[in-house]
C-alpha cells in the first residue's frame, strides 16, 4: 500500500521549563465517508481513523477520527514541556496506510 501524504507540523524548537507549547498538525487526506454518491455510484470510503502523538515514547495526545472529520484534518493542542524531548506523530487510515513525522523540542 502507498503511504499517506507527508504531514505538516508547526512546533517550536525550544521552550522554557514548565512552558505549555502549541502544536499544530495538518495532513492532506480526502476523508471520504463512502456515503456520498455520484452518477457512477458511491464514492469509495477512504478515512483516516487515528492520530497518536508521543513525547519520548509516552502518548500525550490521541484522536479517533470518524465520519464527522473534515478533509485535510487540522489539529491544535498544547503540551507542557518539562525537559527536552522527541515528538512522534503517527496518522493511520482504514486501509492500513500511515504517515509519520518527528520533531524535537529543546527545553532550557
């Protein structure tokens, strides 16, 4: 199976100890529910179903995505930084495809 589109992440490169940072993510995906019809028949279902964000291996944000999720899902959330860490972002879809991104935030 082919991979999903490369996601876009906006995250600060550095933070002060105890600071809550804002993280923004966007991934291009049609999010077709399979309900919409057209003259040739129904549009095939093609949905992302999960976004998981880990900081140093620990889950800090998770979202189950469904029919109510718009195309090109955009998420904004905050994480309080206590020490330098590596973020891992993982999107998966119902077909078993995935997209992964990483980012490092230095605390000091």
